[in-house]
């Protein structure tokens, strides 16, 4: 599984609207899971990247066995598989698809048609991305 437990939204509202909170000097601490699961870490849904990210989020260790997190911003948080998080972040660095324009659509078509060793559908990041889009949206 890419995620264990359910995502948790931590937001601040004022006047019927959410207020963006980021760059806190003192992190906010919270419990994400009653029992930590090996291989999973604290992450948040990055609305800019449309992906799970752990920037500004730290795992806290204590003697309770819970998965506790500290964050300098408010968002939607989840216990995400470390390998997927690291692999997806690497894929974002390596793959600039620009899928919303004609160049991006042409590149997507080339990747799906498999020219030589450049097969988009053979790249694990391709499946991870669509898994997260479909099941985490």
C-alpha cells in the first residue's frame, strides 16, 4: 500500500475560509497513527506538485510506538510509504512532462509507444504517479 491509515487534514479557518499557515517557528506536533508501521513516514499532500512530500515534516520518535509528526505548516498529512515518496520525488526531478500542452502530449505519446529504451509505461514512477492520482484524489 502507498499509504496506511487515513489522511488527516489540519487547517485553520477564519471568517468561513481556510487561512494558509506555513513557516512556523515552532512546529506543530500531532499523532498520525496509534502504532507506527515500518517503512512509512509522515508526509503532506503538496497541492503544487500534486504529490506526497515530506518537506517541513519530521517524524518524532517516542516510547509509545505511535507515528508522530512535527510540521511547520498546515495541510493534509498521511503515513506514506518511504520508497514511494523517495521514488516519486526522484521522478519529479528527472521527468519534466509538461503534459498540459501539445509538446507534453507528444512526449507522452512517444513514451507510451515505446521508442527504444524510452518506455514511459515501463518506468515505475509512471505507475506510482497514476496510483496516487487515482486513489489519493
